[in-house]
């Protein structure tokens, strides 16, 4: 759907990894997220609600995320990331 709209979609290395009920370990998920904030992507669209997202907080570099200039799209448990960015004055979009 996104590609049909002309967007270039990037799938990160641990996107389809599984660890119990989560999409990979906390470190793997945080690593992919930090890569998205530091590579040449223009925006970050979270494909799911992010159950367990709050577990990533210790592994994230909030300053790097805030200074990236990238817009984050997501909903549900992704709200923890919205709050982190908002606390640094960075807008994000709460959406599916």
C-alpha cells in the first residue's frame, strides 16, 4: 500500500524476528529503531502497535532520536516513543 503511494519502504533486519510474544529481543528491536533514526529514511512508520515498546527505552538514544528531524508515525504502545520525543519538543503523529 505504501509503495503504491510512491513511498520507498525499508524493512529492517529484525522486523520478522520472534522472541516469545515479541518481535525479537528488546536489544534487536531497539537496534532497528535506532538504525531507522540514523539512516537516510525520511520518516518512521511503525507497522504495529508496539506491545512491549516501553521495554526499549533503556536502549534508545533520545538525543539522537530527537535531533534526527524524522517524523514518527505509530499508535498504541508506540505512545511511549511519542512521549519521549514530545518531551524534547519534537512532533510525532499518533496514527495507525
